[in-house]
C-alpha cells in the first residue's frame, strides 16, 4: 500500500500536469483567435484573371489578390501553428470553376465575356471586406486543416447572378449552373496531403471561423 506522502506527491504531480495542460490549451486558443492583420492597400486593386492551369476542379476565372497578401497571411498561419502547410500556386477567389464552365457554359458564354462581366460588376474596383479566417478540418483519414479567408463581397453574388441571367437570355441550361457552387473565399494554406475538391459552402466556413481578419 502506498504511503500517505507518496500518494500526496502523486496527486500534486497529477494536478500540476492538469493545470499545465489547461494553461497550454487556453494559451493556444487565445493565439488562434487573435485577429489576422492585413494592409489596407491589400484589400483593394484585386485583379480578375483567367487561369493558365488545367486543373479540372480548379478555377477558370478568379479574383486574384495583390502578390504580397497571400504571403503575409500564410506567414501568420505558420507563426500560430508552427506546422508544415502548402499554399496555392495561383491564389485567388474562384469566380467560375473550370468544371462548371465545361458543363454549363461552354458554347454559350465565352471566357473573355465572363472576365469582362466580372469587371463590369466592379470586382476590380471594390474594396474587399474580410469576414474571418475559417479553419476547415477534413475527416478524410487523419484530420487535415484548410485555411480560408471568407469575404463579404456583394459584387461576387451579383456576378454569379449576371452569368445566370446571360445563360437564360441565350437559351443555356441554367439547371447546370448553381449560384452557390462557389464561395467568396481565399484559400491561404492547407495541410500537406490534404485533398482539395472545391471551396466549402459559406455556411460551412462561417461555422469554422476562428479569428477576424482586419486591416492595420
């Protein structure tokens, strides 16, 4: 039978471990919920561009940020997690996916028309309003993390609605074009090995918001 002194020491050691674990978890939670900081200038002058990559699940047309913004955000993700992540070769908010263009738009709307339409609704002249950094966790095998900046971007919804209207006017098949197929979100980083099919829905990203993104 253990002596009283040994039992007390064991209980004190256990209490210390529990206290340390609680402190560590609370500290980590505080760090991950701190705002991500971006420059005011990086929320303006984004560029509508056609992708040069042939990834079937990727974007045909996207709204691309100033070059430094993805780097600044990626660095902040790394500083908080101290984990290894990958980043997009062509960072941007998807406007039209390549696979939805091929199934719903090809032969009815040309890529150049889509680019002009995106510019006409003001996507290149508006100031983007970041909502939060969402950390979406997959359940495919071991947990993987994907970091998205979600935006409040009315011009995005207007652009998608204009494309749908154009399809109707030209007799296209609108049943193959969903207004909500893409989300106004910028993919910043993801766990190495994670499978990226397409951006999660707005509701999913809002449910996984972990920190605000603010200009400073």
